[in-house]
C-alpha cells in the first residue's frame, strides 16, 4: 500500500527535490557573484589563510569522487558481483561529486573568468597543472566506463577501461595529496605520507557517500537491500575508517617526533582552541570511533545504522579537512627558527579565520550541484543496483 | 652654368669632407659617453633581459633601526599600496622584529620577496604567471594569474599578498589587480631605467645604509665586494633556494 501511495507522489517528490537542489545552486551562484564583484574581502580569508572553507568542500568532493569509484573497481577489476552491480551508480556519483568539487575550486579563484588560461598556459612543474589534466582525464574515463557498463555491446571493454580508471583514480588522489605534500615549508604539509593518506581517506569517504546514496535510492524505490550485501559493504567501510585513522595517527606521530614540528602538533592537537576540538570531537570521536562502534558492535544489520555511520564518517571528513587545511595555515611559518618574531604582517602569530556566509554558500552550492546531477542522472539512467538473489552469499 | 658648377664642385667636396669629419669627431667624442650611459643604465629598452646580471640586495641587520619604517613607506608610495595593515591588505615589505629565544637579543629587519634562484612560487604556479626573469627578479604576470593562491601557500617567506578588494589610484608603472597575487618586484620599473629600489633609496636617505642593492654577478659591484668580505646569510638557507636577498648581522 505504501508503495502505491509513494509512486503517486513520486514525481512530485522528485521535482521538489530538484527545486531544492536548484535553490542551493542558485544561492551558490549568488555567493560566487558577490565574491566576483567585491573580491575575497567578503570571505573570511586573508593573506595568512588564503584557502578557506570552499577548499574544504572542494577537496572533500574531489577525494570522495575518487573513492566512490573504488566500488566500481572492486566489481569490475576484482570481479566481486555485488559490487559489479553497483558500478554504474558509482560512476554516476563519482562524476557528480567531481563536477561539484571542481566548480567550487574554480569559482573560488581570484579570477574565475580566466580559467581558460589554465588550459592555454601549462606549467609542467606545477602539481595544480597536473591536476587539471588528471581531472579532465577522470571525466573522460568515467564517461567511457559508464558506457562500457550500460551499453551491452561494450561490456567486453568494461574490464580494461575499469583497470585504466582504477590506475587513473589512484594517481588523481595522489595528486590531490601532493598539492599539500609538495609544500615543504608548511609544518602541516610537506609529508610524503599525504598522498597515500588521501587515497585511504578517499576509500572511506567514497564508501560513506555511496552508502547514503544507495540507501536513499532503495528507500525511494521501496526496495530492501540484501542484508548480506549491506553487511559486506558496512564491514568494508569499517575497514576503511580504521585504516584512515591509522594513517592520520602515523602522520601526527611522525610530526610529534620531530622537535621542529612539535610546536605545530601541540597547536593542532592540544592548544589551538577550535582546531583540537574539531579534530578530537569531530574527526576522532564523531567521525571515526562512533561509526566504528555502529559498524562493529554486535547488532542486527540494518540500513539505518549503516546510513548513520556513513553520515558520521562524512561529518568526520569535513572536520578532518577543516583542521588540516585551516589549522595548517593558521600556524605561522617558521621563517626564523630559534627567534620570536612579530610584524605588521602577523609573522609569528596564529592567524585568525572565520568563514563568511558567501564562502559557505559557495561550498554548499557545490554540494548542491553534485546532488542535482546525482538525482537527475539516476532517474534518467537505470543505475539502481540489480542484485541476483543470494549473490552476496555465494561470493562470500 | 657649367662654370658655376665647375667652380662649386671643389667647394662641395670640402663641405662634404667637413661634414663627414665633424660627424666622425662628434661620434668619437660622444661614444665613450654613450658607453658610460649604457653601463649606468643596464640595458636599452629594446634589449632583452640577460642572465649576465643577477640583481640582489644585502641587508645589514645591525644598521637597521628598530623604530624606522622608511623602507616600508617608500615601497608603499612607489608601488601605490595603501599602507594598510589589515590581514587582507597587501604588504610587499614589512619590518620584522626578532628576539633570540635563548639569548634575548633583539633586532629588526625588512622582509620581502627574496627573489630566489629556485623559487617555489614559480614551481607551483599552474599557469606560469609566477616567473623568474633572466636577471633573477621574481615577478607575477598580472594578465595570466588566475588567483589560485598556491604560490602564497608555497612561499617560505610569507612574501606574497593576494589582492582582496577592488583597487583604485594605481600607478601606471606598477600594474596590480583584484583577484591576483602580488609581491615585491625589486622595483623592476626603476631597475630597468638604471635606478635602484625604493626601499634601498629610502634607507640611504634616512642615513642608515642598511640596504645595499646591486648586481651579484658583477665581481666589481659594491654588493659583490661586500658579501665577499663580510659574513652574510640567506634566510632559510636550508631550503636550498639561493635567494637574491641576503642578510648580515643576524
């Protein structure tokens, strides 16, 4: 009965959601327009903190985009049937997230009107320039990957294309990590651990986003996911969250061990006010330990628990990126080691930053773009996973 | 007519001779002057920048007066900066107060773009808007800077500023623009006319002589002689960037 009532209003719900998404995209557009007209003075950014909250949104979406495709890879390359059934949906969500992330990244530029210059003037030594190439390749490969999966005649190509996609994705997320790893003078960055850390984080964040999208689709279509499949995916999310926590811990421990870095670590983990709080409460507790408890504590596998755990992982990812990007810039550069310094340019001071409404709206606008692309494309393209009965059990 | 012509011919020859010889003499007289002018002015407008010179500065920390801000003021005036010190205001040069944490010794020095031989800002710039001229000056091409701020993140000296607001009253010789990154240009517009930097000039005028500007590649230049005879350092020399700005007395 529920199903009938649902389908009668289904179309209306759909358009209402599209309208809601469009509203937030429009608010993002207004934010972009304000920033374009007045400059970054309307944001909380300044000359000490040059990358603000838009980068948190953008990097979350770009890293998660790569991670979502991991689900496709598990299916296509490693031949896991329950994951193979999810590859088309993974491909769509990945493209949606990358579009959203790149939109935020580009519109946060000082001169977004000049974005074409990024294509006409290429600097081979810039990891940013490599990323422009990696992102466009990602789109091409993801589109090709979808085609090989959705068009029956092309199915034979899905494995080689999937393999290329897998390699490309690993390089792309390494590239995102390298943006920070190459910043040798910043205490927070300049670590070779960052590219692998970003790859593992992408697995966790991508899986979390996918589980939320999947649960929404199943609820929308009034379908129930095979508990065996849900249980497998839930356990994999748990494994990814533990691995992420491990790499984040190693990253901080190596820093703590280097005398020159301890000041920064004390700041980020203990003395830095908001940053330690967001790190411990946001990332460690809410974003890692609580979802792990939900995942591993013995209870009946149910969708609500998995969705709650996934949403917590997503909240944790924003907390981690906030501390990493903003906290990393807030701590002053060590220009004169061994000296206490001060100047009108705030040398030696902890930089202050409070995100403003326009920059938050720009980030939310990017999420809204990803949301719109996801709900429209999943309606247009048949991407809901079709599981053969007891497939999961046979595979286990 | 013919007679006249015949008569005037030797006259013309003599005139011709006088003209040519005076041009020659004038040339001989002017040439050394022109050569001196050339030496003093570095290079002609249509001549390409050469790596035969490397512009740099030596800053004597012991001569830099703690309360003096003349170099900063001169830079602001020269380049049309507002002189504001809000976190969003551009500061191409700033006075940094230093206190040795172990000994308590206090000093101050001007800090600006160090014009590295291997500038991290140039490495990371996606569009090659950050570039290094052949003569060692690190600049930003305001026409192709997209405002990504990656160079600001990469600079070890916090020397770069991002233009956060619409600008008015700009200097024609110093192009700037909202949404782009900027930093000390080593007063490139003055150097190209054979001048010195505004900060060095202001420091001399104030009687401190703490900033010495010159060609690091010319062994006979005052700066080269000075760095040969006294101990000077590069800030964060451990990074291996080979800065064009050096400090003595830190």
